[in-house]
């Protein structure tokens, strides 16, 4: 009881100072802008038991982490051999993202951080084949994201085709294909199940139904790679990440830098690594060949070539992926007894702690678990001199958390929607 009272005292003091730690805690993808380029970094912020904050940057601990009145500050210390370099961050949380400056003695960099979320598995280019009227047809279907919505392109070699109503939910990709051949126009609906780099589905229209299955272009490259490099400066280990949309990021220093003009053809990957500072920009060709699971290649520059050999990092356990997908802020709204809407806010943090908020109260969750897409937690709070206990069991599916909330009055079905 004393521990619970202490927690609530810290929480109330934080609220009175304009602090909302639940907004800042979680996993963030930080983008640094330096000269003509950018790099991506992992920022994880956690709320400790005493109400203070701890954070890591690419796995390394940050110092003096503070968040008050929507202002985030911290100090980053990096060791280079027997030397230490310090940089200080000052930023603001607004509209679901953090923006600020990371400053050192001789430079400063713009930083923008957004909540880290897995890329939609449907993104990328798919080669889909089907059989119609004694003809084998192969189409290239490209799914991308624009302004938070999925958009697509269908290229078949004959006719004109447009895609609409593109959705991905619980492993299924669906869309409507509108086609025209000369003066003949018709629509077909597609539904396919994505499993790794394979899609299995059907095209259905007024003229019939056809199996339409395929593979993701460049699927063998997608994932994280550990590269062992060798150059005139000696051996080093680097990370390479190929995302489902076939964008590529390569580690320079401790950040991941996007490669330009990345293209995959067969077992070959080509791109351009761009480096620069101030007005100087250097472009270095990046070439790699994938053979029997081993990636070999070279980065060419005027100072000499850097050769590398890499192997793919094993995929993380499903439970960890499910945990990541549950992190964020969720809301459930229902009509109260007086007819006015009442909203319950659920916050799940990266360290698997969280809060349950309603009627201007936030109460810590207990026994929070997320595994194999199943989520559960308990929460207990006081109303006057009486204690009430709630239990939730449900499942995460994209931006929806659906399940049963059981109270002393009995169970009821609830659907939480992700808001951040």
C-alpha cells in the first residue's frame, strides 16, 4: 500500500507540473539530419518504478533523461577508444512526434523521432501469376504507402489497370482491380494471404474466379544482415537492413543511412552510398551478390574499395514482435448511463508496463502480457473506500485490440483503437 501511495504521489506531482510520461515512454525511430544526408537510430524511453525516466540510444544508455511540459532533454556519451564525446538533446513532443536538436561542441543536428512500428508486410513489389482463357499471365503488383494509406500499381503488359480500396488486415491483402482493354472494362476483387515472401490468393469477378499466387520481388534480400568488412582502414562489422519495400539502409558510425537508387535484379543488389559534410558530397557505388545465403560485395570510393561478406540475422521471436505491435496508446469509447460518451485510455509501454485511464484517473496495469497476438492485464483502483478490479483478455490485430473486459458487474466486449 505504501508503494502504491508513493507511485500516485509521484504521478500527481508530475501531472501538476505538466508531465505526461505515458506520452513519451516507448520505442521511437529517430532520424538525424546532417548536411545532405540522414541517418536512422533506435531511441527507447522507459518509465522507472520511481516515476523517473531511463532511455537508450541504439542500445547505449543515455544520461540526465528528463521530460516536463512536453520538453525532452538528455545527454548522450559516446566513447572513441580512450576519448569521450558528449552531445545534448533538447526537443519537444507535439502531434505524436519529437523534434529537436542534438548539439555537441562543434556541430548540431536536427532530430525528428516518430513511434517505431513495423513496416506493413504488404509493401513492396509482387510477381503474381494466374491462368485465364488458355493464357498464363504474370503481373507486377507494387504496394506502397502515401499519407498513411496504401496505394498500388498493377502492370500486366496488356490493358490499363488501376487499384482501389487497398487494405491489409490480419495477414490478408485485398483490393479492387479496374481493368480496360480497348472498349471493354470490368472489375475484379483480389484477396491474398501473405506469409513471409509468398502471397496466395484469388481474383474474383463477373467472368469467373482465378487462383492468383506469387512471390515478393527481392524477398531473399529482405531482413537484417551482419556484414564483415575489410578495407585499408582494417576490418569492421556493419549492419545492412533491407526493408519490405526494398529500401536499403547501411550502417555508418552507429546510425543506419539510406542507400540511394537501390535496385534488386535476380541475385544482385546495386545502390549508391552517399556521404557528405557541409557542401561536400561523396557518392560511392554499392554492389552485392547473394549466393546460397551469403551476401558478398564491395563499396567503391576514391580512397579505395571496401569488400564485405554478410549473413542474415535470424528473425526475432514472434512474441517480441507481438509485444512491439502492442506498444502505444489505445482508446475505447462507450455511452454512459447519462447518454454521454465515456472514453477509456489504455497505454502500453516498451518495458511492458502501462496504465488504464478513465474519469481523469490513471491506474497502473498489473500482470500485463502480450504473446502470440494475445494480450491480457489486470487493473485495480479505489472508488471511495471500495476497491474495484478489472481483467482484460483479447488479441492485437493491427491497430485494433479486441477482447473481453470483466468487472464485478460481469464481462463485456470491448474494442480498443490505436491512437498513437
